[in-house]
């Protein structure tokens, strides 16, 4: 990411992208760009699987909140994104036996 920020492995299959920005719209645009790139990859490569990611985002302002608060907001948004993804029937990987 260069001067824009850094990508850090947080835990297991979770990553944090730290941007050198304080604008939530820029964070949302970064999220959308990642989603667009995953969709482009899936459309370009005909695999038996599709890549996807559930992404949350937030802005950390030391004057307004602490790290735990912003991580809680990011986590909430990530689970909302995951819920939206699996609401689309063909994304549901559960067996319909």
C-alpha cells in the first residue's frame, strides 16, 4: 500500500488495513475497491470456488474513542457485511439436504 497505509495480519484469517487518512469515506472506498477486485478476479477466473471477504471499517480518532471502541465498530460492520453476503441465496454454502 506504500504511503497510503499498511496491511497487518490481525488473527487467523483476519487482517487490518491501516490508512493514513481520517476520512470514513476513504475507508469505505478502500473497502469497495477490495470487493470490486475480488469480483473482477472471480469473473476473470472460472474456478470451482469464489473469493470473498467480509469487511468492516472505521476511523480511529484518539480524541473521540479508544482502540477497543473502534475495533468494536469495525467488527460490527464486518458482521453486517457477512450477513448481507449470506442473505443472497447462492452464497449460502450450507448443505440444503
